[in-house]
């Protein structure tokens, strides 16, 4: 039998508090209505002044360590093709400006939507003859952070082509589907209860423009999918597999419901 | 891959007090955590940081496990000459990571 | 203004709540005592007092001259920004030689020791520290004349409602 990890009592108390708080909150919640464009707020606006300061100062933002790492990887020959990202795309400051703001996007070659990490991996297999990087692998996070950083300050502008409309529709369906033992959907917290608190933590709108983020809880950089897995664990649902089409669809819908918010990569969150 | 981020003003006037910031990517593993298998994760931290300016040590720090992951430190020095600032981080086990920055003083 | 040594002014918490009035301890029920006796590992750590004495060599520590900036309420204890500044001319004849940070309730009392001198120009350092729980943080500065000065602050660490995978 796999040894059961010992829980600190604080974790047990917190887990019970979440269950209780959500159980109390859910029946009282109004039917979730999507957030209007005028009401859209980045998660950073819910964070404390110290966390906001960390994100705003590039000499203190720990996410910048990963951006620097990504800048080196961008120039480094990879795979049996010994080709660097820069060999095709040139200077990322120009070629990647605005790219992250348009992802997830439809990939005609595979006939599926890809998020930015998926696009980086597709490039690796198609053009660099390199193996795919696993989800949350430091190199993949660093490249995603570096490419995302090139769009910092630009508004999220999800592509409006018909294939992506279908993906977003599926994403919205998942977003509004009750999941897990707590029978909660994303919308029931992040559309209906944002600006309230769960325990001592603010419930944010679940906006996704800052990813990959440096999360103080993680003490490192992590992807939007990692954050969604944490939410799914929170409602006691079995998380989708890393890179699953369900996650890509959710990312596509999140981009649509956050359209116009600026890219903040690398964001910092508690 | 060693990733360091140091911030030193490129130029300064002689006698100016300049602020210096230094950060290194490092987990600062405390030695107090257990892995998913229940086994203790051994301590591995940066325990010493130094900054030399023109070869002379102007600042140093001893870190314990309570210093946060990706340790960050901000301090100051008086700009006395155009020279190189050298930053070193020493890890448990003796591995040394280094970075440098130039300052032009007039 | 005369400064009384901190060590004379009030006892440092040493894990065991020795500052509780004896009658109060006796009044505690058996259940409470059981709870108190549980986190043995946490109580076994060397006290803040012992760590401070190791730093000062037992010299008295005075209140004042040190400013400790730390948020009173933090969202996550993994990276709490701390800035310590000391009232000092930072001259060859009169400067800060060391600044130490200590905590009350982490597994170890020591956090960091910064070594500086007149070439710093000003006595001001900042870093990011881990706080396992709500507690007191202490900053102590050693001057070139051998005296020690200190400031303390209490920090409330709130805990995230949702935590990632319990594995």
C-alpha cells in the first residue's frame, strides 16, 4: 500500500473549512451570470499590496528569473535539428509581440486547438526534432513565460475564427458544469461569488492573463492548467490530465471571458 | 542552469549611495519537508551570499532555511570607482554560483 | 531617553508559555494540556532567546535605532518582504557591522545575518523570509562600538482556503 502522507492539522482544518464554506455558500449563490466586460478585473487587483509590488517590480518579481531562463532557451539550439527558436522566429521582442494574447489558437495541422505551451511543443516536434517537454517542466514554463512576457500590457485578443468558437463553447459548458464531490462549477465561484471571500482568501474572477504565474504557495512558476487542477482538487473533482482537450477548451473560454484585460506575464499571486 | 538577476545602476556619481538587488533561482529546500512518498527531503539552501566591489567585500549575508525560495536581497554601497561588482551564492555542499555587473562612476 | 535592555524588559517566548501566570496554567483543563503537549517537535527548537544570545554573546540588547518594516498581515508566509534600516551615520568610526533577523515560531529561530560596513553608505537591507505561522519577528543590529539594538514586529499569516493536492 502506498504510504499515506501525513497531513498537518492545519491542512485538515483548512480542507474542512473549505468544504463547509462551499457547502454553505453554494445553495445561496445566485444563478451565475457571465461577468460583463466593464466588470472584468485581473486577479492582481484582489491581491495585497505586497504581492502587487512584487509583480510590478521586475527586479524583485521572481517570475523574471524564469523569463531570463526562457530568453536563453530561445537562443539555444535544440533537438536533432539543432535549431533554436530564434533561428526561425528571430528576435522574440518583435516576432512574439502579441502572440500570447491570441492563445489558445486553432492549429490546422493537427486539427485541434493549442495553448501556448502546446504550440511550443508542436514547434519542438515539427521543427526542432526535439522531444516534447512535459507539463510544468521548468524549460517549458520558462519558454512560455518568455513568450508571454513579450505581450505584457497588450489586451487579451482571442481569435474569432469559427473552429475556436466551437472550442470556446465547449469550454464555457465545462466552466458552468458542476464537478466533484462538492458539486460546484467554476462559474458558481468565479462568476457569482467573486469579491467575496473563502476563508481569508478573496474569491477572484479567475482571470487568466497573468500566466504562467509565480505563486507564493508554489514557491515557483506554474501554468494555468496547474492552477485549474488545484481548483478541481479543491472541489474534490478528478482533475483532467495535463494537456487534455478539456483544459484547452477551458483556457479558450477563459481567454474570451477575459478579453481586453492586459497580459501580465509573469504574474505574481499569493 | 544557474539563473541570477542582479540590478546595479549602470552609472553613478562618486559618493552616491546606490541600491543593489540580487536574486537567484533556488528552491531553498528547508530540510523540514516530506516528499509525496513520506520521505524527508534533505536540506539544500544557499547559505552564504557575498558582494565584492573592485575586489573588496562590501556586503555578505548568511541565510538560514527561513529565507524564502529564490532568495532575494537588497542592500546598498557607495559608488567609489568604475569597477566590477561580483556576486557569489554558496550552496550547501559547496557549489558556488556567481554573477557580475559593471558600474561606471564619474 | 534611557534604553533598558530588552532582555530585562520582558522575557522572550521560549516555546513553553512560561509567561502565563501559574494560576492560569493550573486552571487549564486536562484537554488543553494535552493540546499543549502535542507539537513536541515545535517546542524542541532552540528558543529565540538562545539564538539571540548566540548572536550577541550575551550582551544586552537595547530598544531603538532599528526600524523593521514588515507587513502586519500577509497572504502567504512563503515570501514575506522585510526591510530593516538602522539609524547610523555608517562612518568608519561609527557604523553597523551586522543585522540579524530572528523569528519566534519557525522550526529554527535564525533567519539571516547581514554583514555590512561603512562602504554600505546607509544601513538598510531587504529580503524575503518564510513565516510558518503568525508570530513575532525580531531585527537586531550590532554597532561598531559593540552595542546591540533591536526592533520587533508581529505578523499575522493568513492561510489559503484551498490548498493544492494533499499528496
